C-alpha cells in the first residue's frame, strides 16, 4: 500500500483474502494460457472462465498488480542497490521457504532457466533453443545480473560463483551429487571441488557429474 500512497492513491487497500485471490489467479493463468490477460474476464462463450471472473473483478486485479511492490524505493540510495533490488525481498523469501523442506534429493541439477518476459529490460536475454524447465523441486534461485557484476566482485568466473554459492546451502554435501553442463565448468572450478574431496564421476554429452563429500 505504501507505493499506492506514494503515488497519491490513498484509497487503495489490500486484505490478506484479496491477496490470496490475486495469487490464485496468477497461478491459474500461469498454466491456462490466453493471448491477452484481459481475456480471462471475457464473457464470450468460447472463452468464458468463470473461476477467474467470480474470484475477482478485472479492475481490482489490475489495480493490485499495478501497486504490488516488494521494495521501498525511498530506502534505497542511488547507486547502492543491485539490479535485482526491486524483487530481492521476494527472492530471499522464496529461497527461505524452499529450504524449509531441506534438500532431500541426492541428485541436484544446477542450470540456467529462462523466464517468459515480453517487456523491455536491460537484463533480458535470448538463448536460442533454451527450454523453460517446469519439473523438479527448486531449492535455491539466483537472478543473473550480468557477467560483469559476478566476476568483478571476487575476481572469479560466473560458473564458479554459481556452483560454490549453491553448494553453500547443502547441510550435508557428502550426501549429494551435482550435475551441471559446460557453461559452468572450468579448470579452476574442478580444481576447487577436488580440494573439497569432490569426485568427478562422468562426463557424457558435456554434462559434468560431481560427487560431493
């Protein structure tokens, strides 16, 4: 509500029930695709989706979407925040909840994932043929903010930065196997993992399998 008030929309309010309904619509529309977002409230016989129309009016949904912010712009000094500061609190909360179940799988895959986005943004990338993976359980996510930011901070490569940061969250590393492709692999990374008693198991089709422990 803070962002709405900052923009002189003092009548905006949001209850926990309304927010749950809003999230429900987001989840539903993520797998029931239509050409236009506004079509979910269309009353035409060939489109009519009553579960959405009965859940929340279109204007109310768009209003919540407009004022939904996860960071207070007034508390961020110029030049201080990272490129993800707008959604960093959300990502941190998601990662916190992911780990509540602990890392229960032995085989862990570390890979990039593309997110559908049709707007204009300097972080937007295109990787031809890169699928949008939708299976498996996520334990940790990290938003790619550009190679320069990852490398200059600690003078290490992108792959090494990602792999070491993901391994950090393993409570018992010796109980797991890591799988990652040659985008992340490097001689320095393999040497680093070897010093930690991680064993290279196999390398079929440019996939590196590491036994941690």
